[in-house]
């Protein structure tokens, strides 16, 4: 572990060289930056041709994982290289330096935030090389960690828990709006690298070793976030399980255990957000199955994608760098046998949001594979607020409300040529979840009149008159749908 002074000097060296997300992008260009996202380094290497400045040296050393002359690294990190070698960040061989772990810039979505730097294990498989992954591999910034950060509710809170912190990315975000952060992990190596990530960014967190909620037994938090090892992999020989992605429970039992235990560690109104995979089991509806996991909480589960077992196995074998190895076909078959033996016919991928409540819980399980706005956290936050407001208001109270259509909502009509009336009327959001809701003539008429001047009760009465419908029956029909439109942000 680098000393506090060395961490400060390393941070300033990175800052001075503009080794930031924006700095790297400016140095190598958009195309090369996208290629790095595909683990291809050649475009970036070409973009840096002829450059030996500190920024180019840092990019080559860590992002491209190239051997670099010791003299260049000494110039990029003045006075720091011996300490970086002693603590295992770098390795020196006959005057040539290689990165042992990854040190890369990271940017928050929060406007005005300072740049971050994250320490993790090196990216495997650059330029299609077959690179073995150590069992205690610590994943760095990934699409999964970015997704969790983008959906996490950002409000000033007291205590936050980063369950399964890995390299510490979520704790960097949590420290910006929580008074205290506790970060846990089962992997000692993950905690070691997370400690360095946090120190490098002057972020304080209470790091604890242990499985799931054991390190925080009896404690409660205002916010819990977790990107747990949710991959449903068959049991591996001792020492071969990839702990950053695979738990030691069967199927999705680890996610189930986490979700079941979360409410007892939440304060009243506390929120838990989990990125997860869950099993689609033969003979069971996936939502009904997950619905048995938790009580005493508002629940919002969003299933973003469903993979069949073969797709799932191929995805994670590629992630582990097994593609191209002699054992590929054998491991593929064994994994399919494992899933089949558990009755798993598909795998759902998405996120789970829980909020502890003593009131009647609002429970929603939805499959929503369509494009959404990122970060999605503001829409999730608004939805939580709307749920809380709506359950404390009777229909009679809602009928007295003056509501308006959200500014991002448009109405689309589909009609047969020459017909006077549309066959379909769709209300569509341009922001947030970008939902589309089919509205009948009556609902479309009510929504269309919601400009804030008249209350809902008056509008419904007017629409009933126009349609020659019974006002009480129309009100009973529309109120549940109007509540949903308010909850989901179509009406405000």
C-alpha cells in the first residue's frame, strides 16, 4: 500500500499530465477510445506514435499494457517509481517497466465532480490474446459498475453500504452524498485495491472483509448498493472460481439471499439497489418467483434482457477468456448441463430497487428491454417520490389535484385513412424510462386536458359528458390508470 504522501504525489502526477478521461480522449481520439472499449489497442498506439510525454507514457503503461522504458516512466511519475514497484503497481525488468495492476482515469456523471482514478487488475484479452484470469481477479470500471452508478439514487444521506465493493468504484460515488460509507468484500485482494483507489482519491470509507451482510450484522443503512457476483456458474475446482463474478451458491441463490436479507439492514425509507441476474425456471413465472423473495418493502424490478442458456454460457465463457482454449467445448457443455439440472430455461438480467416501508408496499415487476435515458437515477428517484405521495392520497384527494402533462410526453395517433377516429393513441416519454402507454379515447381526452387549470375531477366529468358515459363508472375506470401515469412521470 502506498503511503498517504505517495498517493497524493501520484494523484498530482496524473492530474498534471491530464491523465483523465477527457485528457485520454483528446490524446488518442474518439475512434481509438472506442477501440479500447473493445480491447483493441492498435488505434491508440498509432495515435500516440512519436509522443513520449507523461500522458502518452501513462496511457501506454496502463491502458495499452505495453512495456515502457524506465526513463520514460520516471519522467511521468517523478520520484514515485521505486515505491510503485515495491508496492506491486509496476514491475521493472532490465530497464523496462510494465504495469502489474491497472491505474485508469474515471469520470463521474455528476457535473462538476473532480476526476477519479481507479486501481484494479489489468484488462485481460487485449488484442484477442488469451490471458488466464487469476481466481481473485479484481474487475475495474465496467459496463456493470457504470450501470449501477447510473441507477443509484443520489440524495444526501447518513450511512451508505457498498456491498461487494470490488475496486471501490461505487464507494467513490457514495462518498459524494453520504456522511459515512461502509464497503465490504469477500476478497481480501479486492479490499486491498479498493483501499488504494479510495486513498488515491482522498475518499474515506470503512472497509470490512466478509460475505454478504456478515460484516455489518445488526447495522442499518439509508442506502445499500451492490453489484454482487451474480453469474450462475457451475461449481469449480478449488481455487478456480472467479470470485469477482461467481458466488458459491447454486443458481441465483446468492442474489436471493442478498435481497431477502436487505430489508433488515435498511432504515425506514432506506433504499437498496442491486444489479442482478435471476433464473427463469421451468413452470414458474419469473416475476412470481422473485415476488416471494422480499416483504416489507416497495419493490421495483426491471428486467432489461433475457438470455437463453446457450447465449448466457457463451457470454461468460468469453468474459473469462475461455474462447479458443482446448477446454472450451467441455466447459460449455458442463455449464449447459448445470443450468438444465436446475430447471433454468432462461436468465433475466436487470436491476432490483427496494425501499423499506411500513405502509402497503408498491410492487412492480416489469420487462423493459427498450432504450432508456442514462443516468436513469433521476427517473427512479422521481418514481419513489411519486409512490410515496400517491399511497398517502385517496382517490377523492387526487380528484382535486391540478396536474399537468410532463414536458417530455408526446401523443401519437394511428388511424385508418379516411377514418374519423384513431385506432390507437399512444402517450410516449422522451426522457427517463422512455415508456410508451396506449391510451383509450377517454384516458387520452383526460390527459390532453391536463394543463393545470382544471382539477382531475372536473376534467373527468367533462370527458364523461362528451363521451355520453356514466361519470362514476368512468372515474372508477380511469383512476388506477391516472395513478400509474403520475407514478411513472407522465403527469405531474
